[in-house]
């Protein structure tokens, strides 16, 4: 692109992190629909906020009702959806936030691209692992039922692939454990990584 100039921020990320008392990072939750990604992200947000962290959640459904309202569910639109979310996440990280994202993001190449967009800032791929039968039994939005009846095409996990992360930064086994246990695992992970 021509005629564009990158304007550096007048406040550095390091200065923001000092004031905030924590590092900025992206925590990217990936997993099947019904795995508990959004529930974990929202619960982690509450726990972090109570300790004074600058934190926000970018949730797939919420983003598609605003920023990405014009995108459908073709492969191209799904790809663009995640690219935009990665760029928004990067802006939040540059402002010193902990960004928690909840997106199925079914393909490893999409998650790898997101990591490269966020780089050099910390990016953690969190795989929320759940058995497909359990995710389908939960079906909080009724999506699996609609996909099984043919109302929804290309549904991830049924007739569209989900690539299990090869090397996630953390796996949350979410078939049976409580939300509280998952949040404790995430807080311990962020402490271990020197983020909080």
C-alpha cells in the first residue's frame, strides 16, 4: 500500500505493562463448538479482572455480530474472520491488554498465521479438548442438531474438519472437569509463563 505511514505509539508497551502490573499477551482458545471455550474465557476474564488486570474477551459469536457481520461461513470468509480477529488482538496487545479469544479456528495454518501476526508478543494456543459426543450432547446453541438435520452445512467436527493442535501451549481436558479447575490451570499457566 502506498501513502501510508506507520505512526509509533507515544507510550511504549513496556510502560503500559509496568503500569498494569502484568505482561500483554493473546490467549487463543480453540476447540469444537460446545467444548467450553467461551465459558472458560469469560471465567478467566473475571478472575484476571479481580486481580486488576487489563483484560478483554473476543468471542466468535460477538465478533460476527459487529466487526465481521458481513462475513459468511465459506472457507474464504472463515479465513478472513480469523485474520481480522488476529489484527484486532494485536491492537489490544499493543495497548497492554491480556486478550482472551474464543474461536473454533479449525485449521492449524490459521492458528499459525495468527501467532505470526501477534509475534513478537506472547501468543498462547489453548486447546479445549472435549469428546465430540460430549460436545454434541451439550449443544448449548442447538447447532449440532441443526447440522445433523441438514440446516447447517460445513459444520466443524461433522462435515467440515477440525485439526487438533499438534503442539498447543496448553491442553484443557474439558469433558468432565469444572470451569473452576480449568481457570485454575490457566492462571497457573500464565503465572508460569511470567504473564501475571
